[in-house]
């Protein structure tokens, strides 16, 4: 039950502050750029776009590094003692 609640809170937090929210102008979100740089949504979008359309979108090492860090941190947080 705790894991379910924690996962839902994380999903809401990540999606609320992700750059996928485009209904507001970029100028309104300028102060949140630091949060966008550490959340995995933008990096996942870059990796997906780069994989599906590699001629138009380059894949950066930083996106893979950020996703890898999130995977390791998520595994560490959910694995048993």
C-alpha cells in the first residue's frame, strides 16, 4: 500500500513539473528549468525521438546518463534490505 501511494505521488510530481506540460507559455515556466533538468521525462522524450527518428533528432549521452541514474536510484529505492 505504501509503495502504491509512493509511486502515484512520484508520477504526479514528475508529470506536473515535466516539460510535457505545454498549455502554458515557456516564459511562465522559466524558473522551473532546473527541475526539468533532473526529471526523467525530457530525457526519455529525447531518447525516444532519437531512436524513432535518428536523422532528425540526435541522441545525447546526457539523456542516457540521466535515465540510467533514475533507473539505479529507483531500483535502490525499491529493492529490499
